[in-house]
C-alpha cells in the first residue's frame, strides 16, 4: 500500500509539474502553486525527483526561495498579476456570457492577486 501511495504521489507531482510548466505560457494556469504542489508530492515520494525539481535552473530557485520564506521576485509579481488580469479581463469581457461566472472569475482573479501581492518581495532577485 505504501508503494502505491508513492507512485500516486509521483504521478500527481508530475501532472502538477506539467500544469505548472504550461502555466508559464498559458496565463490562466497558475505556475507557482502547481510547482509547489509538485515539490510537495515529490518530497513525499521521490528524493531524486524532488532534488531535480528544486535544483532545476528555470524554476528551482523560485521554489526554494518561496519555501525558505525569502519571497517572490518583484518582476515575477508584476508579470504574474499583469498576465492574470489580461487573461481574466479578456475572458470576462468576451468569452463568458453569464454574470455569475464573470463575478466568480473576478473573485478568483482578486484572490490570486491578493495572494501574490501579500508574499514577501525577494530582494536582489
């Protein structure tokens, strides 16, 4: 049973990693939460995958800085919030016809904006 749990965690971590990487180019997918979820799954299932993830030259430092409480670089905050609201605004204005769904999307956007902005800003990052 323990081995099944580890395999399921590795699968969940890999799916989260793929979604996080997709989030880099698809603004409606949040990159950082998926990368953090992948790290959480890997740390409980595969030391090798976890070490690979946190030492990855593209996003390993973001995960490590976040986990260490050092914060998120200002540039990442600005790009994240700007991209989030460009995508949300387009979707709310031109894609979704129902007012309750528009309000839900605006609420989700506001929550993620608050979450990103409340994080400590990484100095020298």
